[in-house]
C-alpha cells in the first residue's frame, strides 16, 4: 500500500506509481477521519489512468489531512 494525500483547495490530485499503466485500477483505503469523510460523501473518484500516473477528482475543500493508502490492480 502506498500513501497518498489529496491536494487541498483543488478539485484534482495526481499520483504517480511505477506499476501504474493504462488499464490499472487504483484501490483506495482512507487512513484518516477526513479521508473517510471524503469517501463517505461520495466526492472522490479516479478520473484518469495513464502510464506512470493517475488522477483523482475530489471536492474542492480546504480540509487538510485527507490521506489514503492505495494499491494498483492490473
């Protein structure tokens, strides 16, 4: 599992991963209360996957500490 903290005051965050390729599926687990809130609100989703990175769309919020662990499937 790889840690990822989403960007505050932005509606998109980008993550890089050596094993990431077109067709990969990033799987997330929230590890902070603020991250769990983001998931519970249904405001976060993977908007694009490319070779070496993926993009997450999320709520534009000033809330800090929205940290997740992710693994890449595929």
